[in-house]
């Protein structure tokens, strides 16, 4: 039985839970391969889609990220273990996980009543997620378990289990919990289990009376847009959406600063630049694409850096946070875990959460074009523009993103067409798009389905 562990502990973390996990696996005579992610130098995904369109099934970045993806695919069970970070994974795990994209096909299909990428391989490992909390937080624990389940769905895992272990529990209690996790099969988070996490009514974690009294910032109006798209060299949907709102804020008299997150964020110089901009800002707007059901590595890293270094909130005007998330699926609710993680970051750092916009099929609608250009030459995006206008006006006046904006941006883009028909159209046209992109690189349909990590594998009974 081949077990791969992605160890997301941070530098210097003492983790008895990890040792207990190893003991439990050794008692089962498992063949265990551990990747201590903090000690591994590898690049983060840059959103180039080369692993789909140029070198199908293999990341174009020749580093240990390839080795991890291959080991995961060839394992019977893959275990993710690390601290629960705002309800999600640590940035160490996210960097490695974002490099799993070559393991699936670019083509879309319908699975469990939702759109997901088709499997590249006939078999995938069971997935287990073990989160560690230094202090109990039921909301973040629930979010973590839903996230692991969504990963299992998107990577066609035959089964999964996820739970959160408290670092303060006794060793005996931790050992018993680990044993249960290894043996359990959890239900996939579908329907209300995922849609209940979606942003709905205004949620600022303030009583209604306080929401009404939220006045515009009177001392300064400085907005920082953090762009978390890994894509480089071409415009991103996140940049288009976030930039539009930033322009709206500038029109209301705000001082605005855009900051695109890059790989220097892992260095002191990049972190200093981020913190200097964040400390000056009264409003921070996050804009990023959904990556493996969550935030891309660099955005998750940015949240960790800010959480550890920003001054605690003080006075009557704490920093305010809002988010715009777009995904490559027609269902906007697939953004739900990512938006919920942003909200937990706001709560954990004492910021005022002003809400999130969750948009489906972002890249399919915009494809690098400005909103005005798309509106003239592309699919209908009037509802998106209206949602962003409402959002800009609300944020400029110190208010939370209104319900109407949240509802509008989720709409089916083709008026009157039922969602089921839009979804079918989306799948067909998106798959054609991937074929054209591959053909431009002299990659045919058969080559797109390459299985470079396939091997004769007699699977043992998974745990």
C-alpha cells in the first residue's frame, strides 16, 4: 500500500500529530513517502496551461513539483496534513497542490451533477485531509473538511476523509482520532453542503445597528487591489474585474493602488512591499481565480504574511476587506470555499468583512478583454458590469457589497436561457477552445490525453 504525505507544517513547527500519523501508518505496514514541503524548492503554478496544451500531463516547470504530482497519482492514498489556515490549507500545501493540474484533462464533463474537468487517468488515489488547530474554531474546521471533499470531487478520488485535530488534545485522543480518519469514508460535499457557504446577504460580522452606522472613511480613502492571478504575460479575468472596481473607487475620489502578487512574495523584499501597501490601505480588495477549489498559492501566502505582520485594528475605522473570485466552471457556487476563506481571514485579523462576489465562467466570458470591449464584441456581460458598478459605489461609501450585486454576478450570461442549456453550451464551446489551443502548439486530440505517469499498478486496499 503506497501512501504519499504532503507535509504542510511551517518552519519550526513541532507537530506530535504528524508523528502519531506516521506511527499509525507504520503499524499498517504501509509504504510511506513524505514530502516536507517547506524544505522543497519548486516554482508555483503560473497559469500558463502548458501542461494541457504544450506538454500534456506534465508541468512545463522541471522541478520537484513534477515529482510530487507523479507520486500523488501513483499512490493509493494521498494525505494532506498541516495547520488549518483561515479554514483552508497552508500556503506550503497550496503551492504543491496547484501543481496537480496536469493530472486532469482540460476538457469538461458532468460529474455528480456539476461541471468538472475530465479525468486523465483511470484511477486516482483516495484523499485524506488532516488539519491541525492550535485553538478550536468550529467554522474553520467545517470549512477545511468541505475543502478537502471538493478537492476529492475535482480529482476524481474514489473516496476521502477529512478532520481537524486539536493540538491541545491528549496524545491518546489524537491517536484515536487519526485512526478514525484513516478508516472513515466521508460523504462528498454536494448541494447545500457547498452552496451554504456562498456569500448571500450582507455579512460584516457586525450587528445590524452597527452596519447602518458604518460611515464613509473620513480621514483617508486609500484602496489596495491585490491581484492573485498566477497568469503572467497576458491580461487575467481577475485583473479585469478588480481593475474595473478600482477605477470606480478612483472616480469617487479614492487613492488607489494595484499590486500584482509575484514570486518575490516568498522573499523579504516582496513581503515588505506587500506590507507597506497593506498598512497604508483603508480598504483591501482581493481579486483572484479559483485554484483547486481555493485561493492560488500566492494569494494564500499574502494572507499569511499580512496576518502575521499587520498591526491590530484600532479606532473607529478598522481596515475593510472585500473579494472578487472567478472560476472556470459555469457554477458560481464552486467559488464558495474560497470566499469563505477570505471572510475567515477578515475575522481572524480583526478586519471588517464587506463581502465577496463569486462569478462562474470568468475566463470563458472575458478571455483577456476589457469589460467594455467584451460588452461590444463578446457574450452578454451587462449583468457583470452592473454588479461591479454597485460594488464600487458601495465600497466607496464604506458599505458592504449589496445583495443585488452578489445576485447579478451569478446570473446565467445568456438572457432567458435556462442554466442547464447554458451549461451544455459552455461544455461544448470550452472543449472546442482547448482543442484549438492545443492545435496551435501542434498537439492533437490524442496527444492531449497523454498519460505520462501511467504505469502497471496493482492497487492495494486503500486505507
